[in-house]
C-alpha cells in the first residue's frame, strides 16, 4: 500500500505496493516471514523463522555483531519527544520508517522501503515490519525523492476499504491475532509514500468547445409565417419535453445525493450543495433555531420574532462575493415586507423571475447595515420552504445570475419538490440529533462526578458509550468515601442495552451509594443489593464488583457478584495479575451468598476495574482480552490519565466493539504514620 503526493501540494493518490510482512517476538527472533519478504530479501521462510531479526533485516542501520547475532529486542515504547516518527528498542531510539539498501543474492542489492510498528497485547509478537521494493512505486522516476511516512486512518482516502483488506496481507494468522495487529496498525497510521518531482508543462491555448448545439432556424412560408410542420427536433413540444425530463433527472439525482447521513450538519450541506450549479448559481439554507439545536419540534408558524440561522451557502460566483454580506452562521429575524418572510409565513414557494433595480432597492432597504443590491439586482430568485409535518423548519434561497434562463413556473414546481424531499431528510436528522442529545444528557447525568484525589488514592476513570440503541447503556462506576479515610470502589454492568438498562443502572447505583453509607461489609452490601433487585422485578439483573480500600492498613476488602475480576499492577516490579476472587452470581438471581476476600497491597499499587465491554469481542476467547488488559495495564505511563488512555487505545479500538465500557483505575498510595498524625 502507498500514497504519492506531488511536491506542489496536490491531492494524494492511493495505490498498492507488493509488501513483505515480517513479525519479531519479544526476544527479537523472526516469528512470521511472508512469501513477499522472501522474494524481496532472497531468504526462504524456513531459514528465516527463529533467526534474529536484525541479522535478516538490519533496517535500523545496525548490522549484526561480531559473533553473528543481532541485538535482542526488548520492551517497545514510543519516544516521548516525537511519538509519530520514532520507536524505542532496548532504550535506543530508532526511526519508524525509512529506506535502506540491503545485500541479497543476485547482482544488485535490495532497495527497500520499510515501516515498523510496535505491537502490544497477548502473545509474543512485539514488532511488525512492512517492506516494499522502492522501484515498485509506480509514480517514481529517476531523480524523484521518495519519503516514507504514515497517514492516519481518518485522513486517508478509502480508509475503510483498506482497513477491511489489511488482514489479507497478514497470511497464516488466526482472526484474533490478525485483528489485534490490524487495530494497532490503524492506530499508528497507514504506510504511505511521498514522491516529489518537478515537471515543465507546455502551455497551449484552449478556446473551449460548444456547450450546446444551436437549434435549427425555422423555415418560413412565403409571407413570413412560421411553418410548424417544417419544425425540426428543436420545436416547442420537443423543448418542453426535454425540460421536463431534465428536471426529473435533476430530482432523481438529488434524491440519491441527500440523506446519506443522519448527521444534521452533513445533511444541511448535502441539501444545499445539491442545487448548485445544475439548478441555481446560489443556494442558501436557513433553519429555525430549534431545528439547528436538535431541540423540540418548532411550535406554531414563524413570525417577525422568529430567529433563523443561515447554516450553509453554496455558489459558483467568484470567491468572497457573498461572504461578508450573507455570512454562514449568522442569526437574524427577517423583516415583514420581504419575499423571505412571505415564504416562511405562507409555507409556499415565492418566485420572482427578474429582480428589477427598483424591487432590489426596496428589498435591500428592509435590512439594516447590509446592501443586498449588488447580489440580487438583475437576478432571478426562487424561495422554497423546508417543511415537515406541515410546519416550516426553514427555507432555501435560490438565485440565477443574468444571462442564465430565469426561473419559471416549471422551476417553481421542481424547487418545491426538492424542498419537500429535503424537508423530510432534515426532519429525520433533527429527530436523530434530538434523541442523541437526550441519550447523552441522560448518560452524563447518571455518571458520577468522581474526586480524582481522595485520601490515600488517585482515581482516573473512562466511560465509552456503545453503538447500540442510542448509545445509552447500563455500565457504571462510582466511588464512595467512608469513615476512617476509607474509600469504596464500585464497577457494575446491568444486563441488556438501551433506556431500560440505563434507568435500572441509575436505581442500582443510588442503592449502592445508600448501602455504602451504612458502612456494610462488601458481601453484606451485595446481599442487600440483590434483595432490592429481586423486589423491583425480574428484569433487574446486573453484575457488580465492590471493593473497600483502607489506606492506613494498605488492605482491600472485595466481593464479587458475577463481574470480571480486577487487575492489580504492582509498584515494586511493574508486573500485573488478575485477582483470584469467587465469581459469585449476578445481582437479582438470589439464593447464593456472597463472600468477602481480603488482600494486602503496597503503596503505589494500581487497581484496575472495568466492565466486559472492554475485553469481550465477538468470536474471541475472553481470556485473550483479560490477558491483553493485564499487559496494557502494566505498560509504563506518565500519569493515571495516560495509563487509562493506553488501555482504551489498546483494547477498546479492536474488534468492532459495540458494548459500553466503564473503566476505573485507582492508585493505592496509602497513608503513612506522618499523614495519620496530621
């Protein structure tokens, strides 16, 4: 894969290059060697597997040592100064991409382009190396400069298509292994090439070609009367038929272009841009404030006090002609004696085939501190309402410049049909935005405001909403301060998705806070919570992990109700482990007692608690996800927030996650004797 970009700053061009794929394990030995790597380097797979990577591919500029062995690859991290350009191996910083000439069997050395990716997660894979022949760059010519780089997934054209094809270049790998590696490739960026060159382009005159064929002149009878029978294909009925067909084709094209997204901003741009330049030379869309905000449906007809927002403008005039007079984003109320007010009050299209200087002066005089005359005088104007459920949501202003055929009654019908279709699409986007706002507000109000620095602890949290049912779910985390500077740490997950789960989550979280204030032991608290859930109804099922940290004794008391066990990252050696806890049964099942477990911890240890949306991926063993959680939690980080971001980046972005994720991390600092005396 690659992308070449002209030095003049032109648009990038996507292309594909044959790649060699090499993977090294934590000991620096080759664990994967594709057939492409064999062709590029002249080494068979059987010979390469198990041998030191830097002996086979010394792309970092370090040849093998005197004893014939390459340096061993240790922990891979990104360099703090330039994370997008460097990676660190055994505390030595290397470039992430480059070009190298390597010896290989044959008369010529290998001129290779290469990209390196550090890998994290379960398994022993620690370095992915992609290789390509420099001469395979189709746009490269003698004297061209080729530079290797990386393009983010969000900025590379057709990135989604390439993401689906990435597993194809990683042969002989299972879906879990390839999905984990692909997710990290997407995070770091695609391999790209920048090819720079200069050309002398001859300039010749281009006088253009006719844009239409003139209609044949009519033959006249003696006496000057036009002969209707002698009219050719350009006669009146044929022209009318062609005009109708043209408008039907335009509406069909518009229907295919608008409504591709439920995002209100994208929909507005699609609707406005659909009219220019085929139907009009200028199009401006105005919406009522409630529609733009995704608020409730507008109530009643508009009047002189109604505030309208100019949300998008599209035109094919010279740059800057409209920007100062009719800027995008402006909020205004339209004067009463204007065609704009007439359209929005009556809900019917307003057509003015030609705006004379007198009419243009009169319209412009209704607006203070702006002169519309240079923009509207001499033009043809059509104003169409954007309606849904018989209520005007907004309107579009369409203009044609002098020299273009003026708007007609047929255009008014076509514009009204365009507005009707656009109004329905905008209303769907408005309703979706309204529901999104409700979901985000509900979820935001239900999540707690956690103190990041309670006594003896540092807390960091993350919440990611799922992609199902309005992004509202039943995952939660919480902290409750207890007497004696102790702190209760809670993570829970209500079974199911949607609004019902969110409401259940809110009730159970409130119950946990109330029971925690009674200072009950963890097992007893879960038993009371289980009784409450069974009294509320059969649909109240949830998992919950409840822990109480005593910073003076450096001790944790934990009880589990069917939840994932927490991860403890030891400060002494940086290692991590899953707590061995009784699994218990979910809240709401009843009949089975819960058990409290006591664990000693050391100052500086970190406790990581999360919901299953972070580690559970369809088609994969949850044990792989838990192993990846342990490894990513142990990754060195400058702060608690950075540690949480590392976990989210490594796990939550892989495998097409659709469930909610709640993550709570606590650094258990403890309170020493000096602090206790204070």
